[in-house]
C-alpha cells in the first residue's frame, strides 16, 4: 500500500512529471497539496475527513477531482484541463505505468501577479473590470442549475441551520477573535431578520433564485489575465455551493469592502442588479454580507487550533478574524 506521504515526496521531484520541469513548488491548504511547475498546477486532495468534506478514500478523491473539474469548467473552461492518475510501477509518477495510487486535477498555471487580490493592492482594479465581472457572474447565475432539491438549500430552515452551525462553531472564540457583545448582537439581529422575513425567503425559493452557484467567489479566487477566471468552486459539499444568488453576490461585495473598496462593492452590486434584473436581491444583501463575513471570521479563527500553524501566523489570524467579525457586526446593525 502506497501512502499519500510517499506520493507527495515523489511529486516534489521533476522526473515525476510528463513535461519538462526544472523545479517544483509545493503549496498546502488544510485540504489540498498543490504542486506548481512552470506551466501547470497539479492539485491533490488530502486524505482527510472533516465531516463537511470526506476525502478519506482513493475512490472518494477520484470522485471529487472529477466533480471539481466539471464544476470549474463552467467559469474556467480552458484553465481546468483534466483529472490525471498518479501511478506506481518502479517509480511514482503522473500518468505512468502500473497501479493508480492517487489522482490530481491538472490546471493551466496563471501567474500570481494576475490574482485580483494583488491587483486590488496595486490599485489596478477599476469599474470597467468590475462591470465585466458583474456581467459574467449574472450570466453564470442565469444558466446555473436549479431544481426543487437545489431550492431547499436556500430555504429558511437550511439558512437557519447554517447560522446555528456558525454560532456553535464560534462559541469557543468569543473573547478571543469575536467580542462577546458582537457575538450577542449578530445572533439577535440575524434571528430577528429570519423571523421577520419568512415570506422573502420563501419567495426567493419560488422565484428560482437558489442556484448551484460557485460557492466561494472572492478576490483570492479570481485571476485577471487574457480573460477573467473565477476559479476554485466548491466541489466537496453542495450545501456550501447551492445558495441564493444574493449570497454569492454578497460575498464578493463584502470582500471588496473588507479591502477598503466600498466604491467598487456598491458599483458591483449595482451592475449585477442591472444585468440580472434581480432588484429584490438588495433586500437580502446586508444579511448575506453578514453571513459571509462571519464565515470568514470563523474559518480564519480555526487556524488558532491548528498545530501546524506558527505562533506568528496565529497572531495574524487573530487580527484578521477579529476584523471579519467586526465587519459582520456592522452589517448586523443594518438588519
């Protein structure tokens, strides 16, 4: 039995690839190993089971690699190339002979300096670019799958479940990354909004505004190169992917505001509404911005419990999570 550790070690060497490779760079997230060569990116799912995602078996990793490819081809057809087998005979290599011991999603590599996060820092994102993004996202939502089953993910009962999970998972961070008064305020305002807007939630479902979306649209998942690539759609859990289109719009709007670009945020929403003709979305915006900021605060807080994360990184994570929670509280005050 070949361990994932052996696979990772093998792929650090240029000879494991079917292309001319001088050097290999390895990056990690909590769920992926990402190998970068000059022209391509190979992404392997870690053999983990966190409940909300399960990559614990080779068969599951193959399934989710294929799912990731299919979902991301919707917005990045020529960036996401194929699922490649990693094999072992005498040696472990990509697409070689012998038994398949792992799978990877192969992508075209785009330079880091084309990432929207970087472009925002450099002041290179303007209204013309944001207008293009608004149009792409509105058209994507129009074509995105919907059904009775998909609609359930945006129902009030499911939204209540998501919020309950948020509050339970952040209890331990009260007084660490989220102030006790902010936690209480957000909880109260969110509960009241859901209680007072039952008809609005039901109408969003009946009007087919719940779609199989991307699930993670923010500036860190957008490249602006020869075209706009909105990549890294959530494949591992449809509850995080299927949502009200207002929630997806709110995510990028919140992200722009977090980065100090309220002007671009409001322009993005305005253009999206123009292209989608979804005026009612504005009634949901503060609610879903609050949700998205809260989730970012929560996920960033999780780094405090990760033994691999250095104390310096934990300190930075505490600061960042607190800023997200503070922004969530600002949105909650608007409800």
